[in-house]
C-alpha cells in the first residue's frame, strides 16, 4: 500500500465545495482543514504509486478550488 500526504492550497471562497469533493474522492481516507501556508492536508492510499498518481493528478488537482498541491510519500526505514 502506498500512502501520500497531500498539502493543498485552496482558492478563497471555494474552500467548502473543494473540501467536499476531495473527501468524496475514492482513495482519500482523511482531509483536515489547517491554517498556515497550506489550507488542507489530505491522506490518500492506493495499491501502487501509479494509482496514487492518478488520484492526485487525475482527481484532486482537477477539483475546482484547488490552487496548488504538494504530495509527500510515506517512507519506511
């Protein structure tokens, strides 16, 4: 299982609808609204990195109100 932590910047005024769409995205297991440089942090899980890429690029980045994302991949030591 591949897990990604998505730092999300939202367009002011579109936060509520964007967060609802992100929460409804298959593979997204948690979304938290935060204050600071980023507006939300989402956690997405997929079987492969390719599937996780499809969630981030094909789904979340296409949500109206999502301005920018940075994805941090879970690592093991």
